[in-house]
């Protein structure tokens, strides 16, 4: 066996930590298999060939970690840090093996071992990318295995939903699918009870025909099951549908819902209620509460802008925010928003790094005090500038605790929940299957 150095043990430790972090924190077992697989294969192959194992392990191991970070993170800092650290450590291992007085190995032998590691890295990366699980690279589903059901909010349609019912029936018949089972929402149940009953009856697909409230209720009911959620958006926001790239036209939306591909996404949880888009306290919740249904029906999403203008200079909250086990952040804020996706009403990229399947919640704290401050906020958001400097401060984590100095309006996916001084949001990773294009 080849000589074991301190840098070699650092290499092994880095691989184990990367694999464990991906498997336990991110629920990505295939990533863990990729990182450990290429490292172990390179190590064993080099050793069996009589070559120094550690250069092969360094190239394959650090190369896989670099590929992992570049593929999973969209932030510049971790991507650059992984690249520089990986290249630096590989160089350090090679120098440790080849410097005069440190080893009797020839440069040619070391380079050959490195090429062995590079070969395994290339092969492993190709297999890893090709056989990506459905969570990151959805696969098409025929939708033929189980009955399908539709939860429809008749209040969102001028004809009570007759046209969309007919459209779904026609497309289902054309695809050879069973006759759909239709259930209507009520003023007291936005779809949670209906969707839960359908799951118990054995349906394999629930299609939500309604706005964000109907979608959220159905998503809550299907969380943790293998039953897929289709979305036929109607109404004002349709934020989950827009963030997932779903079509807004009813015919195209029904087609995707019936036989689109399946993507596994995360959901957030606040006080036992799940949300698919965002949860907030402060300005955004006040804006939602101040927007009438009549105004939304007549204007669409710009109705929120009129309501928002009324609350731009409302009371500033004194809040304490804590992300995971980090320090408490004391702020005077207009709002604290916790998002599972990044785009809000009007397509505004408030949380540009958010993704519905990254296992994290993204947090934004807005702290403008004057009109100039709001202009600064608009500039930062619309130009997609990242960072955590005020008045637009962003964070990421799995658990977010927010506590205000007095009761504040709160909302989940555009629906107001009772005012309170606090809320705790947590992530449920990869808990919901959604049909996407």
C-alpha cells in the first residue's frame, strides 16, 4: 500500500463529509454514491496497478466534490471556493508525493496515477448526470396506473367551472384515461379535505383547478404521499405554477397535468400548515389582506400594487430572526418573507437563489424606512443583485424563527392566517410530486 500522509487523510475526510452532507442534509443519496464511488474506485485501481493511490484519490475525490458544488449551488462564493480549494489541495497532494526527500516515486508514476483518477472521475460524472433521480431531472409519467381526480374551485370561474370540466373530460378520454372524479371546494374548505379523501380512495393523480389557495390546500393533503399533483391555474397570482414554468392557458395546463413529467419538490410548514410558495409577516401580509377579491377579479395581479402602496409606510416591526442554530438577528423591518420559490407577484425575483427542490428555505428581510429606501429595494430586487446588505437582507436555512414586538399580519401563499407575534417555518424536503412540462 502507498504511504499515507496528512494530506491524504484530509482527502479521505473531505470525501466522507461531502458524501454525508449530501445524503443526510440534502437527501441526495446518489450524490453520496457518486463522491464515494469515484474516490474508492480510483484508489483501489491505482493500488492494484502498483501506482501511488493517493494522487488518484485526490484527482477523483476533489474533482467529484467540485462537480457536486458546481451542480448543486448557484451561489458564486461556494462555487469559486470549491474550485480553488479542490485545485489547491490536488496540487498539494502531488507536491507532497513528488518533492525531493518526500518520496522515491517518479513524476511519471505520479502523473499516471493522476490519470487513473481522472478516468474514474470522468466515467463517474457521466453516470451521475445521466441517471439523475426524478427530484432534479423529472421523468415522464403516463398517468395511466390509477384513477384521476379534480379538485375545482367553482368561484374562480364565471361559469362555475363547466368549461374546464368539459376540457378535462375530453382530454382524459383522448388519452385513454379513466373518467375523472370531480370534487368542488367550499367556503369552509379550500380543498384540503377533498384531496385527503381522494388519497384515501386510492387516486393516483389530483388536479387542482383554482388559485394559490386551492393549490396550497391540495399540496398539503398530498405531502408525503406518492400521489402526484397537477395544476390548472386560474386567478390572480398562480405563483407556484409560474415558478415551476407551468402554462397559464387552460388547455396546455390540463395536458401537462394529465401526462406531464413528475418533479419532487419541497414544502414549508408553519404551525402545522404547509406552504408551497412563501410565508410572510408584516408588509406583504397587510398588502394581501387589503386587496379585495373584486379588485383582483377586475385588475389581476396589479391590484396588489394598489394595496401595497397604502402600506408602504406603515408601522415598522421590531423583529428577531434566527436561521437554524445561527445568532439572533435584531432588525427594524417592514417584512420578513420565507420562500420555497423565488418569484413573487408580477414575476419579481425577490429571492433569486430560491429553488423548490434544494432542501432549503430562502429568507428576505426588507428594512426600508423612507421612499428612497423603497427605491433602493426596488433597484436591488429588479436588477437581481444578491447579497445580505440592508435594506434587502437575504439568508438561507432549514428552520426560520421570527418574533415581532407585537402581533402582526401573517400570510401563507397569499392566504392570511391569524395575526401573531411570531412564526416558525421549517422545510419538508422532497415531499410533494408535481406534474411539470
